[in-house]
C-alpha cells in the first residue's frame, strides 16, 4: 500500500481553493520537494497549480518553495524568504502543519498579521495547530481509514505476496480556523 497521489493532489487543491474562496490571489506554497517519481509533494504541487489555474491565475515564479515536510524551521525560513521578495504573498499553503506553524511565526516576526495580512493553511491537523494563536486552518486526513486500509492490505499481502501494490486514497476534510478567517483586502 502506498498513500494515494490523487489524495495528496486533492488535499492540496482543496486547501488552495479554500484560500481562493477567502479572496486571496497571491498564494504561495511551502513544502515542494522531489523524493522520487511518484512522491506526495509532487502530487501536492500538482493540486496547488491546478487550483490556481482553475481560478484563472498563473502560479508566480518563486512562490513554490522546497522544504522538508515536518520541520517548523524550514517553514519559517521559506516564509521569511517569501516575505522578503518583491511579490509578497497574501496566503501560504504549507504541505504540513509544522511548516505552517513555522510560516505563521515568520509572519509575526516580520510584523505581518495572520490572517489579516497573510492567511496560512497546513495539512495534518496536528494538535499544536488547534492551540496555536491564531488556530491553524488545516486539511485533516482520515487516519482511521488509513490504519484500517493498512491492516487490510497487509493481511491481503500475507495471503498473496505477489499481489500488485494498491494506491489508497484517504478521505480528507478542510478545517477552516482562525489562520484563514479574514478575507484579503
């Protein structure tokens, strides 16, 4: 079993679409990297671009930054780079909640208000995001579904070791919270 690329793409697309619905138009993304031919971050990049193009927007060069997925420091560094650039984003989609928490701290450190000046959304629904200030908007993946599927697939694999690898797409939900509440001005 491998996590579904379509699920990662859809989650990224839905997160970016949420930002677009709040009136944001200069949306950056933090977390793109290329671990292999079918990695989740690549699928997330596709979803991010798809949402922007669906809204009639062209992705801004320099608004898609690489970062290791679970390091707050990488989210912080990437957001600082975005804020120092010539076309500061009004929203940031982060490929994980830890990256988003780092990005929110960077916004605070440069004097920007979340969400009034820049909206931020992550992926993962980690507990820290529910207690951050502002609380973090996120894409929550149905981890119970993934656990049940993993056990079912492992059991099936034991019975049929040569069975083909299956792609599993877990359901997800966008959870709007304070970090994306205020529409752009």
